[in-house]
């Protein structure tokens, strides 16, 4: 008896043990294999005998294991998958599970370099289709990925979560992401190994992607990333609303899930309508961050922003010079000094509109886009024509999505603002966001933009957005559709931006959102550049611009010389010259020496902008880790190069070692706009081969904190 009892307990224990062992999913036999490929990246996909689509994890080394259930390429919630899913929907009949099987694959060459791949999956139990879409750029190792989803069910399907991309990575995976805040955008890069558990980078701001972190990150496989020798995959979500990038280490690998933040964002999708996710950008390199960024920049100049092959002009903004306090005469008085110093474009900032509630500070006037009659009795046109008469282009600031409660617009349409019932209005910078889901608001904003940009001689605009959503309610949408505000807003915004870009093809546009809140490729494709941060202290701009440069070409980064931080003018000018040069200064108040430094910097910028903006970037010395930051740019034909050294702390001078030069070519060394009273660099005027310069380095003239040196190498 006792023996029998022991035996049965033992058997039970064994049975229990065996039950646990079944938690490890069994391998699935493979029926068919295909790949999504660029020059050096291969994403291998396998169709199992169960019909599901699987992915071989991407890793630094070889991979080739048999797929198991955990390795599904686009996993769905509710039918046996236990980790973070890419897709979670509630079908019309209330079923919360989806089970997708492979249906078809089409691949076509769009150009010699671009292949379009569409993988159709469907749920055999429902008329429900998901198409995984890819545009691969062969030479640049760029993959653009998005999802299209549609159905023919008997009622609406609720989309709880539809990721733009779901990618499996194997081996050790390191994540670099960029924490920040207002005036500190991108300033705190963090690299960490993704350990078991889930790491989430997200935002819930509704009308902009970021304030506290950017929807761009770097994954590094097999070890932490470096500039020249690492396997890296940069990711950037092209979406200007709430986003979520999730890295789920489930023990066997890491799944990167990226897309619209599912937080409070359920969407009811009627039959026959196609839901399209934002595009996820992946950029791959086996040669480190430098190579990855150069590919990203080449892609961006072609597809990521407008007019990516035209170097940007020198801009003077009046914001730091006048703030809200100006009139026609004061603005016109800024033109001659601007022209004299070499400026090409004048930007009139906030404060030019509103009559019943004049925009004399940030408490009133947003929404009333009529020029203020006291300040500008004849409107904007004479301001613009006076600029053009003096050889300057003219640009204007606008914030079409916003309203101050103290405005004629709000008096007339209090229900046009995004707000929630029974809650006291929460203002940020004294303003509210207009509800772009409402057709009347769409029409209003389009009229505002059209009226402003149609003023003769306005050829540039800064489109600002100075708050985010904290009370995400739409008085327009039905109670059952409130959660659709987040996604509908951004799509309506893109429709507006698209119309603007098409209707005003010759008007240059800058994206701004209380600083760098809209530094993302979703909006940037309608724009020429973005404002990386309200913080223009050049000692912080050095690391900030370094971090942005992982993902964005410097032609997209507006960099202005201001008095922030009270740094030496020469240092501030050198930093601005390395991106899109601008100034936000009262030129009439500058000393003769500072004016001469600015004029010299502008002159030098005009000479090198085709190299810095159309050429290749090499990041040489990381300002986060060294006493200085250093970079160089090389023209596409490698005939010219420019080396920048920005010294942040005192430290012994040493050469900076440029990269990417033609080793056999001879280059003559010349320091541009050298700082007054500094010694001439030892290599000045001398000629060396590219090989010598890359081996021996270029000795900059700076040797103390807040000194900089810009050295040109010409054939
Ligand atoms: C925001 C921008 C600034 C300036 C002001 C104007 O803060 O970031 O550059 O345009 O708005 O109000």
C-alpha cells in the first residue's frame, strides 16, 4: 500500500514535471523560406507546416535554428502566443484572438535600388487580412516597414494594438536611447543591455512624438555600439504622435515592437476600410554607427525631407533680439545689418498678429491670425517686400494648431479646443490645442496657412506647436470614439502638412515644437528642417547635435548663434556652422569684433555648406566622453573635407584624425575664420596626402574650453 502511494506520488511529480517541460515550444517544420534583403541585411522568413510565418532572429553571428511558436514574425494576441504581441484586435463577434496564416508574397523592383515586398496574412476563421509591407533600399541597407489591415466582418473590428514592426534579434542585444526634456533634448544617451523582461520607450503626448525621449534608438548586436566596428540597427518611427518602442527579452531572444502607442488608442475599423500604420525605419550596418548614419543621411536626403540636395541658407531670427516687442519700423531696422553681415533669409517670429486680443505676450491672440494693426498697419506684405528690396528672403512664424482662451477664435468656438467634460481647462503656455478631427477646424487651419503663405514674398515658415495633450478629449468625436482622437489627430495633421507642401512647393518649412518635440521622420517629409531645441547654448549643442546626427543629416538641424550660455562668439559660430547656420541676435548690439567673427563665419559657412550638407559625416571624438567633440565631413567626390573641433573642457591640444579622405589625393590645409589672437595652425597652407592626414591628423587651433577650430582640406 505504502509502495503504491509512493509510486503514484512519484508518477504525479513526473507528470507535473513533464507538464512544465511542454512550456518550451516545440520546433515547427518549415514548408517554405524567403527573405527580405538589402546589400548586407537579410531577414529570413519561414512558413511553417502550420501555415504561420516565422522569422530567424537577426544576430551578429550565424543563426539557423528551427522556428518555434515564440519566433512568429508578427505575433497575434489571444491564440496561444504568450509574449508581447504585435497585433491585438477584437473581432466583430467579440473574439479577442487572431490566428494569422501566410497567404501570399509579392516582390517587385520599384527602382534599381528599391524593392517593394508585400506579405499577405489572413485569419482562416474570419474575413480579416494583414499585409506586412516593406520598401527596401538595397545600397543604403534601409528597410521601411508598415502594416496594412482590412476586413469584411459583419461589424467594426476594434484595433487595440497594431505595431508597425516586430523584429526578432538574437544573442546579446544592446539598446542606446536618448532621454531628455525641454531644452535638454537628446542630451542623455543611455546604453544598456536588454535583460530578460520588457523595456519600453514611449510617449503619451498626442500631438508630438517627443519631449522626454525621441522615437529613434540604436540596437547593437553582440556588444555595445561604436563608430567603426559594430553590428548596429538604428530604428526610427515616422510618427508625430504618441509612440511605443518595446523591447521584450523573452529568454530566447529580443523582440523589438514599434508603433503607435496602444495606450487609450483603440480604433474602431469598419469593414472595407484599410488601416495603415506609420512607417518604421530600420538602418543596418556591420561597420558601426558611422557607416549606419551615413546611410541614414543618404536615405534622408533622398526620401526623408524636402529638397535634400539643396544646401540651406543663412537665417536671422528676431526672437531672441526683440521677443514680442516690435513693430514695422523695428523689424525693418534689422534688415540692413542682417544683409551686411551676409544673412540670406529673415524670419519674423511670434507676436505679429491679434487685434482684439493682441499677441504682445504668450497669454493671448493665438487663433487670430490677422496682422496686428497697430504694429503692422499695412499687414505682412510690406515687411516682406522691404526685406526682398534689401536682398533678403522673408519668413514667418505660425502655430496654426493652437488657440489661447483669450482670443476671438475661442470666444466664437470654445468647442473647437481639445478638452474633457467636467474638467477645468489645463493650459500649457496659456494655450489649448484645436481639435483637428473636426472638419471645420481642418478647414480653418488650412485657411490660416494659405492666407499666411500666400502673402507675396513669404518663402519660409516656422511651424510651431508649443504644447501637448493632457486632457485628450474631442468635443467633436462621439463618446464611443474618444480613443480615436490620438491617431486621427496626427493623420489630419499630416493631411494638412501634405497640402501645405504641395500648395507651396517653393516655401521652405521648419518644424518646431517647443524645441525638438517634432524631430521625427513622420512630419519631416513635409519639411526642410527642424528646430532641435530651444536651448542654443553651444556647449550643449555640441553633444545634442552629435546625438541627433545618428539619425538626421545636419542639413535638417537648425543651429542658431544666440547669447544662451554667454559663450565666446567664435565658439558659438563654429558650432552653428556645422549644421544649418542661423543667428538669433540683435546685430546692432554686437561689438565690432563679434560682428567680424559672425561675418567671417557666414562667409566660411557659404564656402563649405555643400560639403557639410551634401557630403558624408564622420564622427571622430564623442563630446560625451572626451574633453572635446570632433567631426569631419567629406564631399561626395572626396575632393574637399572640413574638420571641426569643439573644445568643451581645458585639455592638452592634440590632432583630430579625419576619416573618409581619398588616401592618394593631395589636400591643402586651411583654417576657416580663425579666432582672433590665436596662433596659426602648424599645417596652415601646407599640402598633404589624404593618407598622411588620416594617419598624422589635423592639429586644430583650440586648446582651451569653449574654443573651436574649423579646418578646410581642399584639393
Ligand atoms: C517656441 C519656439 C521659440 C519661439 C517661441 C515663440 O518656444 O521654440 O523658438 O518661436 O515659441 O513664441
